[in-house]
């Protein structure tokens, strides 16, 4: 167990665990780590074959990543004469809970594609330039976190359209995102971190585009029961070949600040059905997703809602090709107090052929 440590002002990561089993890191304060070329500046870093590690009750601020559970040395360190591969392994079964993380120059909590079964519960994240939580590993569980004043809320899946798979598995597949509170995403964090009197923060962010929750080239992800407010990008965005995902029972408010194609919930794909990645043709359309029972409500004054760049659509199915054949189902959603145009644009009817989306204008 590592507990009650105070680590600050160093030019490397605060706590690094390599191939550790049944380890607990708790009640530590980690701050002011240098994030610059040649210096990782991570608060807590897990590497190689870590398993059953619990990170809880820590206060982490002014670092690059608060917690990163994904450094991996590669698929093969050496090969024995009989052909057996010797590997360093990858983190499994990590729990990150009840930490307070702020003022990160990149994602506050992040893990890479080879980390599986990561549980992130009950953390408080603020003032981070990147996403609050950035998940690229499969079968993760993200519940009850509070994220505000961040570049983006929660991202699950690939870094880009060219990096959507590890072998035959899509990044972030099988992840559940439940009961999180996300608000004030966008360039708010940059303004706050660089305001007069704020401590100097070095490094650059991984962005976030102000999106509340983003699924990127992921499969079988559940997004349910989340509350999102005041996102400068889309509140929920499905992109780059996201398939068979479920977005239900979420509440989206103050959506007028959205600048992401003017939609609170946005389904999108690339402009080409077949996209070449390292010589392989992959399909990057988003299809087979269910968007249901979400509530979208704008509490902004009418004058503010009518300004250029404000949200026009509650839900926009902007996926490639015929909107009637992409297999996305968007129904039983409610939008209120929206302005301009069709509140539900190009959405596919419910299975019974009825529109079944509802709009109320106060």
C-alpha cells in the first residue's frame, strides 16, 4: 500500500507502478509535476502487467494526466527459441475511485487500448484542458463521476479514424457510461487555467472540442442516466464507425451553447464509406445505434438561443448515405424550448414506422 504521500515539484511522474499485483494507492497529494518534452508529468502511472490496483482518495492537480493506466511495452519483449513470446503484459482490473483531480494539461483519467476492465467511479474532475475521462480500453465501467470546466467530458474509443482497432477488437467496446454529471465543457478550462493569477501550466491538451460524451469507432457501449449541461460541442456525439451502441435516459440542458453542427445529439460518419487504414479498407459509417428516451431542454434566453452558431437541432442523424437504411433508431425522445428548423433532423423512424419524437416549445 502507498498512502499519505505528498509529492510535488518534480520533473517526472509522481507514482509509477510496474507489474504490480493487489496494490492500493490512497490519500496522497500529488501536484505541480512538469509536463514538457522528456518529462511525463503524470500523477499516477500504471505500466505493464498491473492487476487489481486500487487508486482512491487522492488529490492530484497541476499535472499532465492525473491517472494513466495504460503504458504498455509492446506485444513482444523477446522470443524464445521455441517461438514463445515473452511479453510485459498490460494493466487489468484497475479501480480509480473518489479522487479529486484538477488543472491537468491533458485528460485527467486516461487509459490505452490494451488496458481492460477499468472501473472509474465517483471522481471529481475540473479545470482540465483535455477530456475529463479518456477510455480506449474495452469492458470499462464509468459511473457517478463529476466533470466540469474541461475541454471535453468523457471519450470512449479511438484517438482518430485511423486508430479504431486493436486486432479484431474495437477500442472501448463493451464500456458502460452511467450516471455521470458533465457541465461547462469547451474552452472554459483554457480560459480558467490561463486567467490572471493562475499557476503556470505547461504542455498541450488532447482537445475535446467541448463534447460532453463522445463515442468514436466503438461497439456495444451503453450511455445511460447521465446529466449534461452547457457543452460547447455536441452533448453526445457518435462518430467514426460507432455501432450497436445505446444512448438512453440522459438529460441534456443548456444545449444552445453547442457549436457542433448545431445539435445536442449528433450521429456522424466519414464522407467515404470505405476508408483505407494501413492498406486495409475499413467501413467508418455509424449505424445500428439506438437513441431513445432522452430529454433535451434549453434554458437559455430566447435571444441567446437565436444567435449564430447556437443549437438548432435536438438530434441530428448526419450519418453517411440513406438515413432510412443506416439502421440507427432514434425515437421516444423529448426536446423542449428549442429554436429554428426541424428539431429532429433526418432521424430514422421507430420500428413501427412512426416518428415518435416529441417537441414542445415553451
